[in-house]
C-alpha cells in the first residue's frame, strides 16, 4: 500500500496534498514528519482531501508543527488545483468544506506551466482575539517598537496586522513570536505598509509554520484592516515575498492568485 502526495505552492507558501477517503489516525505525525525540510519532503503544511459518498469534498489542513488550521487562502488554491489535476480538467468550479465553512473555488489554467489562477471565497473578516496584555507593543519589547498601530482579525484563524513604515526592516524571527506569545491560542502576525495606490506590502509570521513567503488569509485580513483605516479601497493588491495576490472586499470577500504544481510523490503507507 502507498499514499500519493502532490506538492504545490501558492506564492511560495507550499503544501503537500493527499486525496484520501478518510483522515488518517496519524495525520498529526505525518504532518510533522513529511513537512520537515531536512528529514521529510518539506512544506508549510499538509492537506488531506476527503471525498464523501455524496461527492462533497472536505479539506483538513495541518501546519508543519502538526497544529490544525481552519483555513488557508494559499492552501485552498493549492488544494483546488490538486482536485482539478486529479479530475483531469483544466478549469474547475467547486465548493470545498473547511472547518471555517464551505468555500467556493474557481480554477482556470494559466500561461505558466503547471500553474492555475484560482479565486477562492474567503468568508467574512470578523474581529480577532484580544491579547492578554493592555499594551501589546510595549509588552512585546523593543523589537516591535516601530509598529505604528495594530488590529486583529479572524477569518477562520486569528491574525494581528501591524502597520509599519517598512516591513522589510522587521526581524520577523524576533518580532513575530514576540507578538504571537500574547495570544492564548497564538496568531498569525503580519507587518504591512501601503506601498502604492490600493497596494500593500506585507511580510508574514505564521502560527504553526514560522516565517513564510505568503499568507492568503493574512493578505485578506490585512486588506480589510487597511480598508477600515481608509488607507486602501475595496480591491487591494497585496505584495508578499512570494508574489502578489488580489483581495476583493466587495460583496463576498475573495482572494485571487496562482497555485503551482511542483511534483507528485508516492510513499509507503506505514
């Protein structure tokens, strides 16, 4: 017996995908082992796709440390691409059940090899968790003293959006966990700045994965927060180290960006 995994990335945020008929009992152990970049295949997360008898598709995502994530915008696009490949179709419209709710995905082939452009329904950005301190910036130490203001948001997972003059000047490995530590269940931390008309530059510290090239849910929450601050309009290009995504806050909130198929790997099912 063997299990087939496909590897994809959305703007450098990479995932392993396994399409199965049930969630393995050792799913957490598999995530930790397979996502390890030195002793495994390497990825930011492991996604299991479970097809129900009625044809519904369920997505379950585990971060590289084995912790669950209710939603990932980049992961959702990668997962939709994996389904399109498995079904042998270049285009796809599909509803995917996630712990954050059912999300509609539209997949279209792109000009680049092995790449699709996917638009995914991101749901509603809700208020995020409160930190366990009164002054988050002061409590997080001098490494985050450059933060001008911040806000939290939740889109199935918690986020902290911090406005700074230059996201590239932030030491993510220090500032990210320093801020995250003040949230009981952790949080994704984003350092962002307006870098053009209706454009943001964002760098990412992800709960359960550390520094990543991009974060789809984070891009969505950052766009919503900066829109609420009247700094950007309802359609926002979010530039991250791995590439650009488009967030549309009008009507249903959507995220559009590429997903690229990297490889297929078949491993013994032990």
